[in-house]
């Protein structure tokens, strides 16, 4: 039996833990899909405590942390920013990142985080969630499709000095569950 996750908003005090967790989750996710040095370079640039503190303090971002038994198990970042032209839905908001620790995949934590992502989107007045995903990350693509996301186009993503065209997915923000 697994303990239910506790999901809360990140604070600046969480920056170091989020940076370490995010770096590990990114490396674990892409280790069989990308070059190890390119992964290390990306992690060094994007998953430093000061970078994560900046994201947490950015008023356009909402950072959610999922804890299980006092262990950081996953996170999601929702960001208010312009959507690519291929996202036709009204009032879009970006699901910028959502990652789980390897030991927490398949335990319902992703669904719990996605539920909270939709709640954040509703509170921010969004009607459409959009995201970009590496097409070779089939586990992530399947996860998004299970939650109603459909591919609507593509966008450039710079990784390892190379430009990739990542698929863009979008979904309607779920209405709030009745009380």
C-alpha cells in the first residue's frame, strides 16, 4: 500500500531539493534517448538551485511539488506564456514540465499531479493546456494522451546544440469536480 501524495506549491526554500530532483529525473528520463554529455550540459544549465529559485519566484509560473512519505516524488511547472500558433484552444497555459522520480511511476502520482495542474490552470483563467514533448519519449506521450492531450503541431527545441521539432500537444482544461 502506498501513502497518498501530498502536493503543495514550491517555496524558495525548495529550490535546492527541486534542482537535485529535477536534474535526476531529467537524466533518468533521457539517458536512453540522448547523448550523456548533452544531458549533463542541459542539467548544468537548467537545474541549478539559483535557476530553480528564479522559476519558483517567477509570477508567471506555478511550481507544484509532490511528496510521498516526506520524499520528493515529482513536480510540475505551469507557466503563463504565449502558446505556439498551432494551439488553437482558447486562453492557453503551458504545462512546461511534469516529472516523476523513477520509483514513483505507475503509482497514480502522475494522475494526482495532472489533477492539480488542471486546478492551477482553472485558477489562472486558462481553458487550454499545451505542452511540448520529445517524440521518442513514448512513455510521456502515452501519459499525455491518456489525459486527453492530442498533437496539434510542433515547435523548435534546442538541445545539445541541435534544433529539434518537438510535437506540441493540447487539451481542454478539465472543469472543477462538483463538491
